[in-house]
C-alpha cells in the first residue's frame, strides 16, 4: 500500500491547484488520482476546439439528466471534463468571478470566513490580468485575457445595449458587474490556458508529488470515524493508498457526492435503495444541486460576415493559417464574445441575468452544428436560480453514473427572470445599432409574445450551461455536508474542495469560484498542519 500525507481525488480544476499548492512544501507528500488521462490534445490547445471536445467522450464524461416534466421529459447533456485539468480542458474559457453579494450570502448562510472580503485575496492570488484595477490580480498562475478577437456585430450589440438604456462595462470582474462589453477568458497568447498548464505541469517534477491518471477511485476507506485512504483501480488492477493526514475530494459536483454515496456516506434512504450499506448518515449529500439553465435566441443576419460562413471552405483555411502563424482570429474564440449583465426588475440590487453574444447561430445547440446561412445568437441565463435538484447514486456499481435531476424552472422566480431576460435581449437587438445586421428573429420567433409562450420556448429548448454546484454544500444547517473549513461533518480526515461545496450558485460561470475555493482550501489545510 502506498502511503502519502494527502490524497487528492480528482485531477480537475480544484485538484490541480491543491496538488500544486500542497506539494510546494517538500515536507508533505501528495498523491493526485485522476480517472481520465493526461489531458493533452491539439483541440485542447486551440480555443475553438471546445466544440469538438464537447461532442466526444475522450475528455468528457458526457453525463445526462434524467427525464423531467419541467422540460417536457427531455434528456439534457451535463458535460464534465475528464483528464488532468478537468473541465478547464473543454469549457468555454469565460472567466467571471461573480458578485460580492454571492459570497456575502454564503457567509450569512453559515459559511463563516467566505464573505467577499474573505475570498477576494484568493481571486487576486490566482489571476494574472494585465491592466486591471485595484481589485484585480497580477502575477498569478492563471492567465486572464480580454477576448482578443473583435467583430463589428459584437460592437453593434454593445452599442445597442447602451441605446436600450444599459451601461457599457469594460471590467465586469472589477467593482461592478452590471453592463455590457467583451468577455475575459482563461487564455495565454491565443491558446487555452487550463489549470493543468497553470498549476500542475510546473509542479510535476517535484519528488513529493505523485500523479496517477486512469486511476478510478471506487471508495473512501475508513478506520473508525476517520478517512484513512482510498481504494482505486489502475486499469484492471485494484489498489489502495493510505493518507496520513487527509483525503481531499475534488471530483466535482457530480462525482464527489457519487463517491461519498458509494462509500456509504449520505442519506440512508438513498443508500438503501441503491443497495449500499450505511456508514455515516449525512442527509445533504447529493442534495441542493443547482445549475445555470440557458436559452439560445438567434436571428438571421443580412450580411455574410458571421462564423456560419467563415468556418467553411476556403475561409476556414485562411482562419487556420491565421491562427497557426499569429495565434489570432476566429480559432481563439470560445463560447462567448460579448457579455451583458442586467437586472430584469428595477428593484433588484444586482444583475440577475447574463448574456452571451456570438456572431454565429446553431442549427442544434446540443451538438453546436452551425447554420449554413448568416446568423447571430444571444445565450440568456438566470444568474441565481432558486430551483434545486439532486444527484444521487443509482447502483452500487461505481462504473454506472448517478441520477442527475436538476428540477429546472420549478420556482416561479426562475421562470420570471428567464422570461424577463429574453424580452430584454429582443429589445436590445431591435435597437437602431443592429438595423444593419438584423434580418429576422428565428428563435423563438416574433410570434412568441406572452409569458406563457416564452416559458414554453425555454422548457422545450433550454440547456444547462455546465455549471453544476452545491451537492455537498458548506454551512452549519441540518443538510450541510461540510463545515466552513470544508471538513465532512461527523468524520475526520476528509474534506471536499470543489464546486459541490457552494451553498448557492454564484452569479457567474463557475470556474473562477472553483479556483478560488481550491486556493483557500490550500491555506486552510496548511494553517491547520502548522
């Protein structure tokens, strides 16, 4: 049996950061176990390759939701990254911290020490953002850049938002999120900059850090009430590893609760139905699941200047040459070019809807197949959904995925915010700045006018935007799974440090918050060891 001070389960965003930070001291030995592979491929390095990666299974676990009536029993894809770097290998690279309100709410809910002022130093520590203000970081491992590409339609979209009464905002990660502008992305010189690039690869030469890929952890091992290690498979070979100090779960909001339940930690009723003996009664495991649900509105465009045309034939050849020679052009694009953060009701103190503008339109949002004629799209998502779902084990077989039940649009507030956000998006596109480009609205179409029609469109066409959180939530209540130091309640030697600990979802793409959680977790662990 291999023995280490710390065993980290999951080599994704949080796992890479913790492995790098904890192994920085030569007095600590660290084992990082990742069920996927090395996370290396040409499509990973090229930002626009995300669409290829999302459709395959080499770097994507390709989870799916269970059919639910709120979305007319559709099965919705829940991509999760597989390989060193996790979802930072396949995501849209958009970097958004969220709002101060998000983290202050965590603290008010019992997550002491996680207010915005508490977590701001960790955001600044991880960032390398040139040209930022006094709340931004410079010199950190994560390269954060403004989207390098510009397009006349994105410029027009921002002008149209101003014409509709909204503000322009060059840095939504600064003091105020509200407004419109260009996105910031996790890229470096036109290439995707994953957490594996930023944190893990510089640490791989350390003799006190061992990294194993294709290592599938099947259970946490306990002695009494203390986690002492893990059982895992390396290929077909069953192995065990022992942790002198702690086992740290960083497998994400889907797989962390699944592993806890495989190990007998969770709701006794859920465990019993799956045929798992109960080791530790912890009701909150797998509950409080939240995600961002989004609709894609799109318009036919008058001029042949969109990605729909530029990604075909000889134009694509020119784009490839431009990228190879200069690391510029359309191959540097991710899932969003221009942003918008708006309030759908004047009485709100902060934005509750986020927009993603692209000069492209998808014939099928799930497969990301582009239309053949010119088009543009605005993704619309509610920032703070109140609907809550579950992620629970279905079988004692660790190879079978858990049941994912998001319960999207089950709360009236979520329905009203999404409908309001879509109405505002239509209003913006109808402004004079867009007259030169706008032909007609394809989806949902001008015939959709009533709240009921808007909501029906959302239920029939909406997708998750891949931000699952909350399934091992932090706090002090009866369903809290971890305390504010991220330790499992009622157990010793076991922590969780990934998106599953968020008490509520942040008003943002979630990767930045996960990186912050891992940075803070490293400090909590180090301080306790001292």
